[in-house]
C-alpha cells in the first residue's frame, strides 16, 4: 500500500523466492515499476525479473465488459497520451537497465500496447536504450515467444487434482497459473474477528472470507476428516497447499523441454490480507505451499510422477550428476516399513530421467507413505521427498486415527541469529507434518519473518532431523532470550523449547 515497503521487507520477500528455488519474478502489468530496493535484492539473490509495462487486458479492452463506461474499442486505444507513455517508458528503461537481474520487458499483461506504441518500443526505443534484453508485446504472446520461450496462454487459477499437473498439458511457457493459499490460523486471527473465523462448509464462505478473496478447496480439506474449528481447518489447508504446489512444479518438471520450458506462479505473495494464491502471507508467515514448492523445485531432485507412479530424477543444474543412489521406501500410516528398494542412476545436466516404478510388490491398501532419497557416490543425502498417498478418497479418513508420538526437541546455537533445532521421534507412532514456529515467550505472539531450512516435517519412529533456523531478519531489537521454538504436530500437544 502506497509503496511503503522498507528495504528490509524487500530483502526478506525476495529471499523467500530464492529459498523456494524460484529463478524469476514477474512484475505484473497495470501496476508500476518496483522501488530500487526490490531490484537491488533481486541482484543480490540472483532472481531474474520479467518487467511488464502498464498495459493490462482487464482495463485495455481485451474483453467486452458492459460494466465499463467506455467502449471496448475506446479502451483498446488507451493510454490517452501516447507520447507520455513513451517518455515514461524511456525513464523506466534508464532506471532499471543496469540491474543484472533485469531479464526481459513485456508490453502488457494479456494485451499488447496500441500498435503505434508497440512498434516504437520494438523498433526505436529498445534498440536505442536497451538492446540487450528480450521484448515481447504481451505476456501471452505467441509470436516472439514461439521462437524463444514459447507459449500463448495462462491459467488455471484454482484448486486442482494433483495428478492433473501431470496429465493435462498446459502451455509451453505459462506466464501465470496458480492455486489456493490459505494462511495459518495466527494470520487469520490478525485479519478477522473471532466471530468471523467460521470455516467454510463445501466452499460456502461467509462474507468476510469472500471480501478477503477466499477461493475454495473443493473436496481436498473436508476429505481429511471432520473440521473442528479454524485451527484444524488451517492445519489441513497447509497439507493441501503443500501437495498442490509441489505437484504443480513437479508436473511441469516431468515435461521439461519435451512439453514445457517453464512457468510462473500467480501469485507468490499478497500485498494485503488476502486468502488466495500465496506462499507466504502479508505478515511474512510461510504456509505449507512454500515448503511443498521448495521441495518440488530443488535443482537436483527426486520425485514421484503421480500419473504413473514412476520415480524420476530431475537435474536442472549445469553439472552432470553421476553415480547416484536412488532409494525408495514405503511405510504404513503408523511408520512400519512395507517395502524398500535401491538402484543406481546418472542424469545429464539440464535433463531428467524416468527410472523405475515405485511399486514392485503391488500398491499398498489404504493410506501410506512413500519416501524417496537421492544420494551421491559417498552416500551423502542430496535430496529427500516424502509423499502421502491413498488408494481411494475415503482412505484420507485414516489420518484421524493417528495417535500422538513422542518428540524430543533440542536447540543448538551457532551464533546470535542462527540456531539448529534437533528433532527426534522417540515414540512408536508417525510424527506427521510437524510445523515449527518462533514465538515470544511472554505473550505467545508469532515472530516474523523467520527462515527455516525446512518445515512441515514428518518423522517415522526412530527418525532424526536437524533443521537450521535463521532469525537474522527479525527486528534488531528482538533478543533471542525472549524467544521460543514451538513444534506443532498433526496429533498431540505442542512442544515448546526456549532459545
């Protein structure tokens, strides 16, 4: 609001994109150039910037809209002052062109500038002021994009069956598609009065939720069991967020270079208290989708292709990956091992390889887990990916029978701003989808932003994990002696440890 983001906030937000393994941020048309601090942060963290100009199909007449005062043809001639548009574009080009993060220019969102402006940009302005970048006339262009990054459409924008990302082909380069993004309950309480925190039933939300742009989750929350209030609803939403965005990225990765050259998620964050399409909310709390997408976009990555249960290794780096060990193990709901397999693989740089089927002894019945691990020739873990799977929708109800496990939590401090959380499942039950957060000891308020090496973690009996936690983006006045780590399991009570 009012362009009042601080340099510290820009730094934190851009870092979040980098930590999700994203490599490009698009600044949407119909808006404005960002402040210099944004581009400085993108330079620092290596995020490429796709920069739109101010044309947008919503306002510029791409669609017939009888609610508009002016005709569709009149709106297509916007802006009123073409010379002002050109002079302003030149100023913007001069302001941004020395940023190494700036990758390409785009005339407008889902609609090109008027022909005279577009021709002047393409033939005069960019050759003179910035001949080193790509220019496309609109975000869904099928002209220049066909010869460079491809694509002529966008969407969808709502909840999807995770398998859909593997079986329904999208555009070769999709400049915007996305899904749900409900935040955690702490943020919901900052947005609404308690009386309005009534979870939707069958996607029928109250007017306060609708004002905050809630979009429904279809069957995907309610199939997890009876909704027991806002805490339970938000907890289950994070599981759906995680699976949704991991599948989105992995579905595109499964078609890398054969079907797709890339995509951009709309949208990664919200500048206000909105309830849709985000990996972290306006308060800078990361939701489950943040960590699901982060896993799915790991440069050297092992994944399960949901369309055919094949194990696939993605290598989106520029180095060949040789002599890899690929491990798969199936567990029942309570953590008992069902089946374990291992194989070897090598994957060339900038490519992927489909290896083998997950199942060798038949698909398990009911709810089960599949853990995939990728190791180097020395046996060091390079990547790990855990899936929760079912044979039928009714199998999700089994999660309600999950009993609390015994979780041991220890803290090791590396320096003032960096701690290591050591988690161990010492019990006999699966510790499923544990969320970590940092809070104030005195009032319980969640402290933000905090960067976790990983979150929403599952440990089977006997498993251990060490998670690095970076507190350096908290306000300088915040002392770690007043903070505590809370570990919130799927079942059972929260575990609290002082820092």
